[in-house]
């Protein structure tokens, strides 16, 4: 089979409501014409769902498995065990085995010790940060003591060699890193175009994670502050990658995906917006579950499509692996579903009707069709009722902000939802979950 | 000067987030292709602002004056004094004096005694309800006693004659009234087209006010319940009026406006959505202030425009009167600003930078550019802190959900805002406000 190139750009903490094509853009002081154009050229999903935050989503994307299975439940500070165990099989591994050139430029957050860096886990090369971007504040913070907290670095590595520190990750290198990531991405595209090798470019950008600081070239661009300037920069960076794909005549042969890892930040002044949905990342509200997702593939994906069908980030593992002719592991539960038929327009419906949503060890909610059953109630991070004696049921079409519990009038919904829970629990008994912090 | 026809359709309790062109539509289970098409053919405002609820907005629209001046502060039950005093000058009066045929089909809510009905206040004819739609529930409510609460009626009237009851306003006639209003509207358009008389059609529809029940022809249409069925009906009804204007070749000679009277309902199961904004009507949040507004006028208003410039419902009085060559009263303060230059694209900027927002007698907030200063805090109806000792300042671009008070860092904004308050208070001293419930 022919193997298309895959470009997968994942923004960091980009909420559903930020981009112009999702109702934000100019209203947020930050027009996003390049990403909006990408959406017009392809498929925009209104119901693409992720995990609760960075590590869970990235692990789910790389493995096709819910974090509760892999132990990648949350962000963990440097110096503590974290990341995907080597028994997990990554998307980069299976695509690499299938003949793809693979590169990771950006934020990894799935292991920060030898054996767990991207170049140890299926990527031919990587450049970026092993953990996350709040660390870029360390060296500017009064009282920071590098004798007790690790000095954060931008790193790089190539397959078969040890990864190494490149430079300190501080506020200034944080401003510049997305430019570097895109430069590396363009070179990677060019190299593989020259050798006619199919490639998988995974570009988990650093924008818009806090501290949301733009490249100096974009500082003051919007007049609406750092956040808007950074979003305009992000849009520009995405446009640079699109332009290179198009310039090299690779558009028809490249599935180009732009999405986010989780809902918007909740902390001011970097707090973002999920548009019409309620909540932020680290909650089980729709503003946490739904994030932007755009896929462009001329001749394969019809232009100008908008869909409210449910797709889950684990589906990306399965779908991209299948598109690349890669082998999907059959010795463990894979939660991702092959969405090729839906993505390519062979069917109008997603192959998925719902999914379970955990935060850390708690099953917070289940989404099924346009219903959502909440077992906990924490609509704003750290604010709520905790575990509910009587779960809340919302209809997401009639009540998009999840405000009116209608369980009493719709108890039939419990049947399909709780069957999903039962099936998942059964699979966890057959294939025990990995304990968080497990060593290899 | 040439006098264009004016069609002004005002939906009831239609929140910012409901229509497809405002990010709702299919997501709400209710595609709105006709209104979306109208938006593509003209100008869609993202920052069209109204008063806190039905009576205040409708009085502001009819007079160009904030309700605090006219005493139209709130909805009042039948049998109690209410409505615009006859000393107020209505948009219908000035357009009628200027040679327009005028009709009111729908919900009035600006006076329910002889002398205050639409046909007493500038409209050649009217049909509809004198007050509001919750009354349609009366006769279906166990315990309703018509000896103590007035039996609600649909009424009609013509200029120079007494208005009269047509039929009881109950759940069944509530389902059918928008169909009747549109039928009357089409006949009115046809009559004036035949006589070549410029016309002002004011069509304050009953949808989506609670009880939000669709015409039987639309019941079950969406599979998403009464609210979605009603929105689909509303879209269809608007389309019927558009079609008639177009069929008669009147499009280029007709300013066609569709907007809402206030933010979404807050009470389940009829609770609506303001999309990315927070709050409902009866609050001072952006979800209350901003409502849909679409203006189409081929050859005059460029197609496909979207603007976040501030326009206020009082501006409609001034702008429509000016477009119709009507005389705007100069013996009293008129809060509306002539927005012809902005509407017709002669300038990209609104002539307005802000406005005061009252609920009943309280100055709740002032909006100025993309800042908003709240003097009270009641983000959800009946839930809040009341009057604030230290007002909250929000930047609506950076913080669309009004969550992070940034007054401490931006106290300069107090100067332009409090100058606006001072100027308004001065004008109220020179021209004393009408006491609510004042008789003629």
C-alpha cells in the first residue's frame, strides 16, 4: 500500500474557543488566518476528545491506550519516575517499523531518563523539552535553587545515541523554541522529500502553554497582550509548515493534522477559553474534553467539512498506524478505533459512540452519543462536590454548558453507559494496568 | 431622499450562541441555514448590545433611550401600570410621520391599555400579544384562577380604532402564533409593494420565549426536543420573509435586520446559550449584553462581513429613523447614535465606544472599548455578591468569560468610564427620568 506522509502538529493547552475557525480569532485579539484556511481546506471536528491534561493525552496519542492502563496519569516533576514504560508500543515505533522516517520536535513529557526519550521510543531524532514549559520560569523565579530542583534544559537526541542537553530552558529560550521546532521540521520534510521516504513529523509545539510568551518578532503584534501575540505566532508557525508541504508539492500525499493536547489553561493571566463549552483542562467538562482538530488531505478529505461526530485522541494512534500500514499491537487492549472510513468520508458517522474519561485514578465521566454521565462534580479545577452519590446526566445538545441534570427523566441512558464501564473494567482485569511510576 | 423599506425581525430570548452563524446551529441540534445565509449576504455583528430583558430592550429600540429614562425597567404583570408613556416618541411614529407604512406583528410589551397599544403609538396596524409569552401557560396550569389573574389574549388593532381581543393566548395558540405573524407580514409586504409605499415591518417574533413550543408542523423535526424544533421553525419563518422580499424584487431596496431582544433564558428546560460568553438575560454579563444581529441590504451593505464593533440597540432607533428621513426628537436626550456610516461600510469603526448597562434602577456595569467595569456582581441570575465595594474590571478580549478582575493593573480605564457615568447622570438631572408605572 502507498504510505502517505503524516504531519501531526499538537498545540499545547489550546482551548476549543481560541481559533478563528472555532469562533475565537479576532474576538480574542488574535486572528488565525492560516489555521482557519487549513480548516476550510479539510475537516474540522467539533467533537474531538482528549484526556484531562498533557501527559495523559500524549501517552494516549502515542499508544492508543487510555492513561489508566499505562500509568501515565499526570505530570510529574523532574527527578521522580514518570513516562511510558518500555513495554508500551508507540505510534512512532510502529510507523518506523513500517518504513517511515520519524521525528519529534517539541514537548515530549513521556519519560525523562535514558531509554524513555523520544529517540529511544521510535523517533529517529528529536529536539525539544523532555517535560513541560512551566519549568522555563525556574531560572527567573526568586528563590529557585538548582541544588534541589533540576535545571531545565532543551535536549536533543538521535536513535541509538544518548540524548543530551542543548541549552537551559528559560524564558528567553521558551520564546524562541517554536521557531526552532519549525526550522527543524522544515529541514526534516526537505530531507525526506529528497529521499522520497514517507515521513511522520510529530510537532508538539510549545505554544500556548504558560508562560505564554511570544517570540520577540511577535511581541506587541496584536496590541492584546502576550497570549494573543503567541496565538498569532502559533498560527504563523503552522502556516510555515503548510507552506513547505505545499511548496514541495507534497500536499496531496500528506495527511496534515493540527490539534491540541487538552483544554485551555485555567490559571490567570494565561487562562484560555473553550468557547461555548464549560471548564478547562483538569476537569471533566466539555471544555476539557473537546479541543480543536483539523485534518487536511486534498483529494482524500473533502474540503470545508465540519462534523460533530465523536473522535478520541486514542483513535489517532490506530488510524494513523493503519494509514501507514503499520502493525497495531494485538497482545493488549487498544482503546483507539480505526477512523479511516470517517476521516476519508466513506461514512458520515464516526465509528465511535463514546468513551470513558478518567482524571488520574478516578472515572470522572462517560460520554455516549450526546449524553454525558458525571460520577464526580468539579466543573472548575479544585471547586466542586467531589464524588456524587447520584450521578449527573447532561444532554450536550440541549445543554452544552452541562448545567441541568436530567438523569431522572432519562435513566435508560444508564444502560449503554454502564455497559461501557463494565466492559472497560473487565478488560483491566484481564490486562492489569501499569502502576504509575513503574520502572522498566 | 429615497426611503428604503425596513424589515426588523426581533427574536425573543435568542442567545448569542444559538444560531449556526454564531457557532450553534447543528451543535444545538437545530441547523439554521436561512439565517446563516442572511448573515453571509450581509453584516453579522458580534458585539451588538441590548438591555437586560424584554421590556427594557423593546422600549430602548422604540425610543432610542435607555429604560432608566423612560421608566420601562421591567416586565410587569397584567393589571399593573406598565409601558411607554405617551410622551415618548416611538420609531414607528417618526417613520410614519415620514411617510412609511408601519406594522407591528408580534410581542409588544410596552403598554396594555388603550392609548398604549402599538396602533396607538405609530403603527398602522398590529396583531400579537400585548405582554409576554409565559402567559400562554396560564390556562394549562393547575390552579389558575381567571378571577384574580387576567385571561391572556392575542389582540389586534388598527390606527384610530380600539384594539381588541382575538383569541385566548394558550399553549396551542402559542404554537401557531409565529406562523400567523409571518402570514400577516407577507400580506403587509405585498400590500405596500403594490402601492409602492415604503414600509417599516416590525416583526417581534414569539420564538424562542418559554414555553418554547414549536408549531405542530415542526414538532419532532430535529429529534432534539422542543427548543431545537422551535429554532428550526424560527429559521424557517425568517426564511419565509426573506423569500417574499426577494420574490417581489425588493431586496436591494430593503434593509433587512434580524436580531434578538436579550440574552438567553436562564430557566431549565428552556435555558439557552450565549456561546462563548457568560451569563443570561437579567445579568450584566456579556451573554446578556451581546445578542445576534444580522443586517442585509444588497448593494448597500457588503456581503460576508463580521464585526466586533460595539453597537447598541438604542442606535437602531436613531439609525433607522435617519435612514427613513424621519425627525429625531431634539427636546430630550436620545442615547442612540447614528450608525449609518458604520452600517453602510463608509467607516470600519462604530461611532460608539461604550454604553451604560442598568438593570432596573441599578447601574450594573459600563462597557467601554474592550473593557467592562462591573459595579454589581451577579454572574448568574439571583446568585452573586450584590453591590461591589471595589468594582471589577475585565478585559473582554483577553477574558471573554469575565473571570479575572484586572482593575488593580488598569486603573486608567476608570477615567473614560466614570466620565461616561458622570455625563449620563448630568443629563438625567437636566431631563428627569420618568417614574416606572407613570400614567399618561
